[in-house]
């Protein structure tokens, strides 16, 4: 995140963040979470800046939280959706990028189905680029808001154990989450059927096929969304079979440690990877993750584009 003097700064993956950057983001997010509890939830830190949300994939939580975050920092926000733009007429990502450059924007938040798209955008644009999810590759701000949520619930994360459960093979949330959690000194488990695991997991990540064995060891259970197209690919026999072995329900939760935190990146398939009872239980931090998303994205935008003064 931190560049040399005069360089543009970007957030493309968790790799961009040194340990001190991680701490700076989390501490800044905590201060902005306090701003969000005020009657007037706005500060002038990015007044005069223009942020573009460039989304080539459907999104609710990520796009809205980036929009709310930028507006609460007093930035001007432009929302670009591929389905209602010249992309429908065949315009390339590069031509869209050049159009944005001509408009003089300050930052682009991009979500794209192709892995690596944010890196291409960084080459074509002399503006700050933030990755809001690229293909199956990375989702750094999700990893940051997850760290923030866990730290608010658990305190110091070093030595704590987290299990990512489900479709890890196709999950950019898990890929960025592994890096972020390991950087914080956490023990990381990847729990899934063999067909939903990548051929190689990062060094330091333990693999398990048995959710019931893992649950008593964890401080955090992170349930990943099951993408229905994986059923068509034959990755598992049926939704019922998947739920039988990998759904987090109240019966399984009885074996968990007191105070265990249940997380999910959304949207949830209730009754598939997680039961409604668990999703609505006190253990669940799903709504806390949404709130953290605004504070963390405020922090990231502020640190990348701000002058160093919050202005409140």
C-alpha cells in the first residue's frame, strides 16, 4: 500500500500490505467505526476527490459499502455497471480505462470476473486502483474487514484458529483471507471435500476433509458460499450430500468452543452451507462484517487518497 514518494498507491491484494500497513488499516478503521456511530457520519477528508466503482460482476455488499465509505469521506462517487454501459456494445476494459483517465478521476475500485484485471488497470491508469475482487484470485478488502471483525470479537488474533469451510478452490475470499490471517499469526485450516480444494494450499495452511473433527479446535468458523454451478460441474453429488457433511448447523455448533465466531462473506445459501438458526444466532458475525466493511473501506480510501488528516 505504501509507495515511494510521488508514487501512486494501490491495494491489489494482501501482499501489498506490510505488517505495519495491516495495523495502520485496522487502527484507522477503528477510528472510522466511531465516526459511524455519530449523528452526522461524514468527514471532509476526501473532499474534491472522485472515486469510480467499476463493477463487471453483480455485487451488493461490496459495491454499496465502497460507495457509502467514499461518500462518508466526502468524495464524489461514480458508479459504473457493465450491464448498463458501453461494455454491452463491446467496449474493452482498456478503452473504458482510457475514458476514465480522460475524466480525471482519482481512484478506481474494480470488480472483474477475470483474474489480474486490476493489475492491467494499474498499468493503463495513473490513478489509485483498489481490487474489489478479481476472478478466483483475490479480494483484499474482504480479508481486511474480516480481520477487523475478528479482532473486535476476539481481541489479539495471534495464536487463534480459523477454519475456512467450503468451496476453497474457487474462493478469492479464502485466498486473500489465508494470507491476512497467517500474517496476523493465526492458525489457518482449509476444510472441504477434496474436489473443492486447490491442488496446492499456501504454506502454513492445514487441510482437513472432516468438519466435525475441526469444529472443537476453532475460534472462528468461516463458512464459504456454495456456488450452485459447482453442482453442475459434478464437484459434489447433491446439495443434500454437501449439507450432510459440511453444513454448519446448531447440532454441530454444540461441539464448538464457547465464544466461537461464525462468519460468512455473503450472500448466504441458508440451508446449504449454513442453517438459518446458526446464521441468526449470537455466534454469527455476518452483520458485523457488513458494518466493518464500511469502516475498513473508509480507512483504505483515506490511507490511499487522503492527506493524513481526517478532517473531523
